[in-house]
C-alpha cells in the first residue's frame, strides 16, 4: 500500500477557518450564534424571554422545555424560519434587517418583529397532542412529530402575521404598502381564491398572500366572531380525536373556511371599489409594459437609456437596458402584421393598436455565477454598477452583496469589492466614491467606499438600533439623501450636505407610516419620494429652497420609484396582479401643498404605534389586551459558552427500500446529532422484507468541522444474491470497520476535495473465512459557469485503491467524469465511469443503503435496476446521459454498462432523487430524524444479450449519513 500512503500525504492540510459557534443559555432558550453576532444575540436572548412571557399572557400557551435559536446571516436578506416540534423546537433568526420598501418594513424593531413571528409559529404549531400514545410517538419520531405539527401554509403564516400586528401595533396588518397593494389587486379582481391561498398562482406577489391575505382573513374572523372562537380551532386541532384543519374549523364556525373566505374577499373588494370611486383621475400614460416583475429602474445621465431589473414568473432575473425613445420599428411591424392578416382574410378584424409599443432592448445581462442582480446605477453612458450576491470566503454557505461593473460595449462583468456586504448604493460622477448601506453581523451602517483603495469609512456611529436605506447622491449639489430607521419610529428621510456636513430632515405628511425610494430632480433643487398614509401610497416632491412638500398623486395606484426625465416628465412604476408597468406623469404637475406635517425627530414612539393602526383595512381594528413593550437593544448578561457538540438529541429512524431487480428491506434504528450536526450518528438494523436476501446491522458516526469531515462505520451484514427477485450467484457475509477523512476547498467556482479512506474486515465468502483490508486515496474536482438560462460545468473524480484479501494483494483505479449544464433552462449531463482491478474482481449491480453505502463498496458498481452480483469482471466502463425539464425535476436518462470490453446491459427510463442534508441551512438545522433523509425513485427498461429484457422499478426512503 505504499502508493496510497504516499498519496495520502497530500491530504495533510491545515484546518479551514470556519466560523466559531457560541451559545447563550437563558431560562427557556439556547441561543447559538456565530462570531461577530454576540451583540445581536445578547439582545435577542432578552427579547425572546419577553416575547415568551407576553405570548403566555395573551394565549395561555407556551413551549414546554427549551427551544434552540440560531442567530446568523446566510443570505444577506431579512428572513427567518421555524421548525415546530414538541421536543426539539427551532427558530432561525436572520440578522440582516428589512429595507424600507418591503412588506416587513413596518416594525418597531426588526429583532422584535422577527422573534415574535417565529415564536408564534412554534407556540401555534408545537402544542402537544392530548392523545397519549400519539404524543409518545411524536416525542420519539421526528418525522411523525413534524407531520402532526403541520397546518395549511396560509393558516400558519397568517396567524403569525396576525399576532405580529396585534402584539406590536405594527407589522403587515397595519402596513400602508401591503394595504395599498391588496387594494390595487382587489380593484383589478386579482385577489386569490381560497384554493390558491397556500402557494399562490404565479401571479405577481401571489406567494406572499399566505401572509397578507391569510392574516387579514383571520383578523376578519376574530372581528366577526371572536378571538376565543378562532382560538378554539387550535385547541380542537390537538384533541384526542384526530382532526384536520377544515374539520376543526367547521366544528367551531359551522361553516367551511373556503365559504367564509369568499365573504371576506367580497367585503374587502367592496371597500376597495368604493375607494376607487372616490379617487381623482390620474393623468398619466403607459410608458412601458413589462412582462412580470420590474424594479430598481435607473435613467442614464442624458436620459436616453433606462436600466431595470426584470424577473419572470419562475424567478429568473435579467438586467435589461432600453432606449427611452419610442421604437418606430415596433409600430411598423405591427402595422405590417395587421395588413398581412387582412390580405389573407379581408373579412377579418385587425387588432387594435396597443396602448404602448415596447421600447427597443439594447443590452441584456443574466446572472453569471452569482445570485440575482440588484440596484443598477449608471457609471457612464456605457457601463453600469450593480449588486449581486456571491458566496463569502469567510463563512460557509453564506452569501454577501458585492459591487460589480458591467461594460455594455464589451459585455464584460467584473467584481469591484470583496467581503464588503453592501446593499443599496449611490456613486459619485467619477465613480471613485460609493455611498452604500453595509450590513454586517446585524449592524446596518451608511458608509463611504473608495473603490480604488477599497477603503470603507463609516459616516455615522454603528448601532444595532439604527438602520439605513436608499443613499441617493446628487453629485453636482453634493447632497446625499438617505432613509433612517430607529427603534419605535418610522422610516425618516434626511439630506446631508457633504460640503458643510449640515443635515436636514425632509418633512413628511402627518400620520405617514411608509417612506421610501428617494430620487433627485435633475437640477437637485427637489427630491421625489414615495410615502404611505391611511392605506394609500403616493408620490411626493420636496423642494429644498422653500422647504415645501407637495403631494403629486391621490392614491390612485401603487406608486413606486419616481424618476424625473431630462424633459421634466416623471416616470414611475405601478403594480398589479400581472406585475409592474412603467407610467409617465406630465412635466407640469404642481401637486397639492401638504400643510399637515408630521413632527420631526421629536415624535413619541407611542404615537407611532397608534398611527400605525390608522391604516384602513378590511379587517376591524385589533385592540389586544396584551402588547409587547417598546423595543430596546438589550445587554443580556448570560454567560457565553463554546458550542457543545455533546448536547445531543435523538429520534427513531425508519426507512424502507424496494428494487424490483434485487430485494426489499426495512431499516429500523435511532439517529441523533447535536443542533448544528457537527457530530451525527446512526445505529440501526436492516432486515429483508420478502426474500431475506440482505440483512445486517450498522453503526455510523460523522464529525464535521468547517470543510473537514471524518466518518466511521461499524457494520455486520449478510448478502445472499440467490434470494434476490432476480437471482444471481453470490454470497457474502462481512463485518468490520470503515473510516474516511475528506477535506474540501473552494475558490470561486472551482471546488476541490481530497479523500482518504480505509476498511478492515472479516468476511465469509464461497465457503471459507477471509480477511479483507484496503486503503483508498483520491480527489474530486468540480467547476461550473452558470448564466441562468445556459450553464456548463464538469466534475472529475479519481482514486487509487490497494488492498489485501485472503493474503493476496490487489489494486485498482477509478475515474469518473461528468459534463453537465443547461440550455434554455433545461438541465442535462453526460457521464463516463471507469474502474479497473488487478487481481480482484468488480461486481455490477445493487443499490446503496444505510447498511451498504456506496462510499464503502469499493469493488462494486452500483446500478439499482440490476441485482447485486449481476455480473463481474476486471474492467468496467459506463456511459450515460440525462435531461430534465427543469432543475429538481425527474431525469430522463440512458445508461450503458460494459465489463471487460463487452456490453453487458443498457437501461433507459426516468429517475429522481432528493434529500435533506447539510448542504442547505434548512437541512443542517433539521432535527436528527429528518436530516440526511433521502428519497430515490426510478422506472426503467433494462436490455442486454445476457439478461432478460424487462421493466425495472425502485423506490427508497432511507438515511444517507
């Protein structure tokens, strides 16, 4: 084994600098956080206890035992999630705060709103069953526990949304933006039906309706019946008698939820239409009709081009650059088409002229090896800056916003910043100075960036209590406008004079709640912005010279992103169920002078809470008896401890696998891990169900630290190939120990992984006992180029193995190459597999399982549509390929197997595999009984000269630790 020992020296590498995890323990929560998040976590620890106490007072429900809470920032975006469980409840809190133009911008504190929302999920969904044996099963089996906690998505998210508003006086029920959005959708007949409420219908904003409409429907139920009536539904859901949500609901309301939802929608639509009847005419024209979502428009300096980020119904993003002048070619093509139609059929009726012809598209950019394109800004007439998310080099699986430059002439895209974690930005005319919001470890800061030196200078002191958004520079006037949010206050708009450092606060209409999207006039003497008041959103203009505020619209639409053109007209985006469109207001539009203004920087936080509830809504005003106290940043004094991997939880782990070519097995065991799955283990038994071809026992353990991983398996199994559905010759009993060490490295799109593994075993084969030991060393490499609609990549792996079986030395090599990609968004791949053994045979066929994982079967080529020991030889070659309609869809595949230069079999059909593993944050934080769970499904046709041509199928639900 000297060659393997030499190669294994290449794997002796320093440990990658992975983030350290720490834990704060309170009376009812274990708060886990990464380095840098201590201040946020300490405040969250205190807030969690406050929320728990207030929810208990409000509902008389509480989580029993301790809940795990993870504080981190994986996506550089405001979010969170909860995994309900009666014994292992989990909350994940993303520390990046929401921006001013989002549906969750109305909060006293992001931390408070997020904790309340996620804790309500846990209390609502994790209540124990009053059926004794059902609860015993929930406590011992994570999959069953989670299945019993589930409710319709609109119910779970709607109730958390309702409570976030009831207990804070803020949130989405009282949000001007979301109320204006729903009113606009109602006026267009675009509110969802009950059947669409859970997952939407691909219309604009439809997936958010579980929160926005779901919460308002539940508020409507409380207003028309009572809080206790709605609360009774949750009590009935956990009864000794099993009930679905519909059954529990009907037993309380004597109506199905779909029936009452229709009434709620009717009332909401009636109020929306009544509002429309009272609105003044809006003298605007349609300027551009976008296909779906459009956001962050940016006019070039001369106004000849418009850059805008567009997204289709499937979430695919493009940055498009249009000419702002009308495209005569589009109109000419329309006229020619209609004339040709009438020539072909003189009695036909031509199409009416569209309201607007599409502007000419000059350039299009799709994401290239990064996630999303956001906030484009013009650097000059031929290049744009924008923000995209890329994986951080300092934190595993975490994305950060970085600045990129796109040259329109050449199409070249280059990254300008590293590890700066920025969002919205504005730039000076020479492009050397950037003002941006930087978000790190939960801190939102307004910073100045020197793009040449990569120097970052904060403009203000850093505080968790302060958030910033929309820095907007008028370079000629040296005026920087920006939005700022402090605890218990609304978003406020300021202007900073960069020359004198003088600051002024922009006046807002009295009672406003929503403020966002400032935009300078061309001369710099006025500032446009969007503000919400009493359920409507409007465009305002602030004139610096007179300190006067003018309201330019009267709530006739959902206005966004006002921009002044060089000719004086005002462009803006509006929203509807079909998406966004660009409209144009006339140049001469004086607007209505606003006399009643909000107090500046002296507003009491109590009045903000009260004014938030002035938003007009279809639901009655919520007047809860219990509310959270005013938001604060706390300094919880709990002792910090290093994360403890020995705090383990365990679950029953059941799995089963069936292959028509081989056998059926049942896996029974116990699986456990710590919260972060740094140390995971699985102990179990495998028993053949029908033919007893395969059975045995196993114990596995895995330790992960950063990008390094250690695996240990102890196993004892018996495989009798003659007892398979498709009988073959072969019998093997083996027990032993297997170990593996692997280490991964990532550099941009290139990933490398080294691996060293070995096995020591005793086996009974062909009537006598022998020992088998082997050592394997190898590496895997992958690379990809992803342009969203088109991608190409490759994977290459190879290893050398040397072993000794019954005193005879043997050795071999394995090489696998895969070329993969996608065209027109359709994934595809071709692959080649090569294996060769000297003085040892290779076995073809069989399936990977908890008892027999593929990583341990060094001399076996897995093929689930063939039985174990279907064929053997010294040299194997496999050729395959597959295509799918879209990512995560089943594969239509072909595979050919060759042994010793002869084609043994070929198969073609459909296959699909999915799993929950540590490659995603949700998989990593899933309870032990859910993580590493894998589903395999396949249906194929197998053909060959030495086998019967027949159809084969396989199905497996098992743990792949």
